[in-house]
C-alpha cells in the first residue's frame, strides 16, 4: 500500500523517527526539488548543488530524532541546505569584504545613474545576471531576495558583521543592476 500523498508532514517526520523507509522516501520526494533550487541559486553549479542536496538529506535523516517540530521540517531542512551551500562557497574562498576593513567613499557617478525603475528585464535575463555575479555577491543577494533571510540572519550564516552583510547586499544589487543595464558583465 502506497503512503498517502495527503499525509501531514509532521506524521511523516514521526514515522521517519521510527525508521519507516517509505516515509524517508516521501519526505525526499516532497522537498528535493525545492532544496536543490535553493542550493543551486546560491552555488550556481549543478553538480555542487546536487552534492549539497544529498549531503543535506543524509544529515537531516541521520539527525531526524533531534528535530523537535518547533519549525516546519522544510524550514529545518532549508537551513541545513543553506549552511552546506555557504560552506561550499567558503571553500571556494568567497570574497566578502568586511566593511570595517575597507575605506568606503562615494560610489562612482555611473552607479548613481542606475535607475531601478528603468530596468525591466525578463526573468531569464535577471537569473542569468545573478548567476554571473561573484560567489559572495550571489550568495548574499540570493539569501536576502530569494530565500527571505534578513541581514542579521545572513550575517550569522556567513559569520560576518551585520554591516558587512548589508554592504555586500548593496554592492551585489548595484553590480547586478549595472550588469543588467550594460547587457552583461562589466
């Protein structure tokens, strides 16, 4: 008998805690696409995102007894995926500039001429432009705009100051806008 598609996720998690292999499979089927997309948006590399996805599910299932239903299983799993994705970027030596260690002056005039309202591009072009951003910019922009994390959460995930996360987001957004306005990498 097949596991019911309408089985509440909390019941699936409880069955997983009891070692039910069909429940593990069902949870994987419910979440694998969304978690892959989350990782891929951060990493911009299909193979690395697939590895992160598998490692995240292995860790989640290995530690499912510690899951306490304080949040949804999806939120818990997403946090694992985001953390593992950020760790991959860290291994790539992600370039996040600490605001405390840099001299921040006025932005060049050409950046101030970027008018966000003028930029009306197709979703595919914006996605491509995001993928072309450097790892650090793409990670912060993805976490903030696409995954819904605030700057405080991003600073904790990346282990940087909140001001650094904010500055990195602003710079990423400006770079993205410049790339879109110029029709490619600048």
